């Protein structure tokens, strides 16, 4: 038997078993488990654990894809060599935060933000596409 045919047969058996399981009532499943000497609570705990593991795996895969997309977007956005004046940068950054509160920023212990911090914040917002360097005067 070739591998393709074997896979099709296994898939057909799996589908038939799942269909049979779906048609079986909860009380019948519990009865069968008890008759086989299985602990229903242990089976349920195992299934919960397996489902959590499966969900975590899917979420990890989604996170990898999302990170790759963010990285790809940030690599495509060059940081301008010439920045606007610091007062204009402050206005641009504050407008970006007002427009999209999810961008949020945590100021260090309430200290005054340095000019370099403003430049860095401006550059980061350009990298993630929150602001466009061409949207404002230099």
C-alpha cells in the first residue's frame, strides 16, 4: 500500500471515529469510560490540558506571524535623516498619541522628557507607521 493511500484510509478512519463520537451522548461516553475502568475526571483534565496546549500553540504561531509582519513593515519605513524642529516633533508625537491612544507611552517616573527621548520616540513612531515623515513640514 503506498503512503498516499494509507493516509487516505487513516483520514477516513479518523473521520468515521469522530462522527461516531459526535453521535454518542455524554451519558453514553461516561458509561463506556466507567465500564473500561477509566476515570472520567482524569480524562476531562487531560482533554482540558490538551486543548490549552493546542490553543497556546496556535497563539504562538500567530505571534510569530504578527512579529514578522511588524518587522517587515518597520524595515520598509526609513527614518528621515533630517527631522523637524523639536517643538514640531513634540506636536506630531502628541497628535499621534491623541489619534491612537493604543500607542501609549510611559514616562520615566514623571521626569522631563529629553530632546533625545523625543527624537527617539518620533523615529520609533515612524518605524511602526504611526506617523509619516512626509505628512508634516521639516
